[in-house]
């Protein structure tokens, strides 16, 4: 198996109607535990927050802000990318099975879910090491076709 990156069902619609501005809004990534069930029909962070890791060992609930966010729209294609998301394990391990990117700026919908990353099983960073989630080298977090664009 491999890491799987999926857009939530409403991702493109939120960009298209201007609700989400990938280059101006605050985008964050959270880590989720093994009790998380991937459902790309979810729309709000509140629907998955029960599965978020608790603040401990270098992880802070609410996640980290993504840096160096880029969004490009060319004829028929969009690409969304950013720098890696990193947490430094301290005082114990950080362990997660999924990561989710959400828009911390949107109010309607509040904290809109954008991208779900299945980390291919439980991934662990031991005390003193970084837990890093990286976008795909070629496609970033999302590259896709827009029909009719």
C-alpha cells in the first residue's frame, strides 16, 4: 500500500465559489488516530475532531499552519501544494494514521475540510524526532482536472 491523498467532495466547489482562498486563508493540518474513518463526504472539522490527537508530546490540537502554500489554475487543471507539515516529538512519541488539511479561516462552513491523507497505517515519530507529512513531489496535495474549464 501507499499513502493516499483525497480531496473532500466539496473541495473544488469551495474554491470555485470563492468560499476558500487557498493563497490567502489560513490552512492547517491536523493528525488523526486509528479510530478515524475516512469519509470524504464530511465537510467540517467538527465532524472529525474527536479523532484528532490530543495536545501532547510536541503535537498541539488544532494542528500546524501550512507554509509556502501555492495554488495554480491553468486551463482545465488545478494544483494545490505547500511545504511539509512538521511536528517535533518531545517527551514521547507522536503516532497517527491520517492527516487532514482544513481551512481555519472559513466561517460558513466553519473550518471546511479540504484534503484527507491516509498515511498507510500507523506512523510514529519517536521522542526527539520529527513527524513529517509531505505533499506528493509531482502533484502536491491535489492536482486535478476541472471539466469545462
